[in-house]
């Protein structure tokens, strides 16, 4: 009987080892599957960040302006906060020139400049019409911003306005258009 008990004991030990091995295999397969899913998600996010899905049917990117207007006429002014991104195929083809408005002062390429000098610099005759003025509102006075945006509207120059991120609540997104 002692041989029988030893054989039974060995059989139980083998059965327990087999169960443990099966559990390890299952958990390792699950871990591998989770890692593969995470890698796939990261690859998709990286591809989207690099703009590889433009018009591929995945719902990323696109070339619309997002306002539901299919007229094909781009909007002239878009107001966004500094942490929002404006991305579309039409926007990527444009060249942006930075203007910072601080208080009642206009800063262009690191130098203080007057409104008349800005009008002259950004005139359609002197600067390509694909150039978009990117205006950073750094606690600018309302009159100063209105004077600048009115000047660009009169010239037919496209512009975007970004509010300064320091202590300013994000502005509501607004869209203005200028008739040429």
C-alpha cells in the first residue's frame, strides 16, 4: 500500500504542476495580448500626431474648417486659446507671421512697430496672400486689438487671435469672415 500512496501522491503533484503551468501560460498570453494592444494604441496615436491619417477614412484629420459650411471659402479669423490646436489641410499650407499685442504696443519680429507700419508690412501687394497673421493677445487693450483686426479686415488679410495662457480664461471660439 505504500507504493500505491506514493504513486497517488506523485500523480497529484504532477496534476498540480500541470495546472500551475497552464495558469502561467494563460497569464503570460494575457499579458502579451495587453502589451500588443498598448503598442497598437501608441502607434496609432503617434501616426495621428505625425498626420499620417489625412483622409484615410479613419475619422482623423480632414480638410474641412469644422463649421459645417461647405462653400470652400476659408474663414478669415479664428479666435482660439493658446492650448487649443487648429489643424486642417488648408491651415497647413499657410504661412504664419507672429504679432504680439501687449497693452497698446504691437511687437513684430521682436521690435516695437506702429499700426501703420504693420499695415504697410502686411499689405497684399507686399506680402503673399497665403500669409496669415498670428496675433498673440498678451493683455492687450480692447481698442488696440480692434484697431489691428479692423485694419486686417479692411486689407482682406487672414488672421488668428490667440489669448495669452498666463492667468487668462480660454476665450470662446469665434469665427469671423471678411468679404473680399
